[in-house]
C-alpha cells in the first residue's frame, strides 16, 4: 500500500508458519542488495 503520510510504498507478505523461514530468507536477500537499488527496505518483521 502507499503511505498516506509520505511517498513510501509498503508491501506485506502474509504467510504460514511453515513458509516463514523462506520469506525471511527472501527479505534478507533483498536487504543485502537494496543499497545498490533505488529503494529502501524496512527491516521490521513480526512473526
């Protein structure tokens, strides 16, 4: 969703407990390369 208070866009992945480790790994890969891309990745995650 697009934030109503700033120009940021957020993406949410709903997952099962079984899927959670893979989702975390995917986000780690994105975070690792995000400094070379034109966007930032929020590091907030709840499980």
